[in-house]
């Protein structure tokens, strides 16, 4: 509680500056000051994406970097793996790297993938270490897919239950360029224009002008602060937390043109193409377009392993804004007994294999003994916990009648909740509360 300690040291001076606090208890003053601090942080341009004076000029200023020390054998895509935009029914989701591999045919283009295909494709396309790919694919099959066939969908499956769009399993809050599940009103899989603009601004202000480790750590810190302040149901449990932190490190290590740290350049051309961010001069926003390899692009020359990802995630990304695993609201304005209980509830849901769910309507009562015991106590009660994270089509938000809840679901949510829809702008503004109509043509 660094903020709390600093504020307590400042109490004597603040009591004279704010006479209205005189006579209040230490606990009341502490709470008031912390709340004031978080209100100030909401307006902090270093936390909320700054308004770029000339976005097109900024983009042009980031162009022109050239990779060096590349191995010609690592050029991607290889012959026979040409780009083809996904068609209707092709499943795409929150992971730009996997989406890209499917768009180029390294993974099945329909988006239904198997464990073995993911391990092979991530190695061939990005040189991801077999150990790292194995861990990620195993958890995706277990929580989001079909264990019998060792498969899962990159986004939503035909029945809309599971797939990587399922929240709080492999996909989690504090994403690089996706909004939180709650604040995005169930949309955790489209690229957010405001988050990409924020990242571009961080890069533009930096000395390197690259999407390097330091700048991606700054992006993480801004996103973590925003989530802690604005998302009362922030989900950050151990395994999804590892995925979240690793994702920020993946950008320079996998999306760089060439090997990061050995002549590779994580520049604007490379990263924007791979994540599918295309500037729209008419709207001055970023459209989400299908992910693809940029021209003259080379993958890293050496595998990036699980040990590399853990070291980068916890030693270089996480220290910029540590969130407490399991109780990420600690230190923020949303920390309470209620959020702790809801965190525990979501934690149990996050490890429930998808195969145990037979239909959406009965999932809360039938999937496991543990959940059946606590659903009546926590889920859907006055505590306001998320009742269901299995199906992105039926997101049970806190308080059923609130906009975005199961009894107040707007039509916009239905149209944007499933597979990725490209060629649109999503989330122009920061969703400080559930934003249920995020997309515009």
C-alpha cells in the first residue's frame, strides 16, 4: 500500500490544507485521501491515453526503422502461406499472433485448432519455444476447448460456449490492446483504438521510438492502473496473470522484425501489421483489420522459451505496477470484502474444464461440485459477482438489470460479442464503466 503510506506521512500538512477533514478519524481521512488520489489519477494524461496533436504526423515519425542481422531462412510468410482474410464463420479471438497464423494458413483458417498444430505453428511462424507453447496450449484445451480431441477455437465456437473468448481462463484482464471483459461489456477480443493510440503515444515520447520492452512495460503500467481504478471485477489470478504479463513481453520478442536484442526492430510497421491496427485518416482512429505479416519480415532466430517469458514478465513488466494475484483490487478504490469473495468465485470458475459444461442455461448449477456449492451463496446475489464466464454470449455482469447485464443486454452487445468483426473502430474512448456500443464503421 505505497500510496496509503505516502498519504499518511502527509496528513499534518493536508489537514491544514483541507480543513473539512479536521475532526475525522484517521481511517476516514485515509479513505478520503486515497479516493482523492484515484480521482486525480483518472485525469492523469500519463495514465489515460494522451490526445495526440497530429496522429498521422506521429505515425510518420515512427516509420523507417530497418531490421539488421537477419537470417534469410527466417523470412515469413514462407511460400504457400500467403495471407487470406478470414471469411464468415472463421473463428478469430483475442490473440493477434494466433489470428495471424490462421490468416496465413500456418493454423487451420477456420480457427479450430489442435494442441499439436499450435505447438508446431507458433514455432514455425514466430519461433516460440516448445515448452512455452505447450503450457499455453494445454491450458487453452483444458479450460476453453475439447479435451477429447485436444482442440479449441481461436475466438468463439459455433455454439458460442468456450473458445479463447471465454473470459478469466487463458484470456484475462489487463490485456495489451483489448479492453477488460467487464468494462468492454463482454468485448474482450477486438483491438481497442484508444489502447493502441495510448501505446503509440508512449512509443512516440520515448527515446527509442520502438515497441521495446521498456515501452511495453509502460503500456502495462497504464493498463493495470486503469483496470484497478475502473474495473470492480478485475480478474488477475496466477495463470492468466502469467499470460497477461507474457503478452506485453511477446510484442518485442515475437513481433519484432528479426531477433529482438540482436538486431531485430519492434517498429511501428512490424507491430501494427501483426496486431491489425490500421490508421483511418477520416476518423483519426485505428480500424481493426485482419492480422498479417508485414512485407520483408523475419522471425526471431532463436526460440523464446517459458523461462524467458517468466523472466521478462515478472522482472521487467510486472514491477512497473504490481497487482496482487487473486486480489488485484488491493490498493485501489474497488477493494472490499465483496470483491475478495467475487475474486475467489471467479478463481474457481477459471479452472473449470469446458467439457463439464453441457449447456449455458444450467452451467452454474451443474459444472462442478465446488461451483454448485457456492453459486447460490455468491453468484448472482447481492454481492454482485460475475455468475458466468463460460459463454461470452451470455455475460452475467454484476447486477442483472444494469446495462450490459443479463436482464438489460443491448442489441449492440449481441452483434459484437462473438467472432472478430474487422474493418471497424472499437473503443474510441476509455470505458470507465461497461461500454456496450464500442464499434463504429
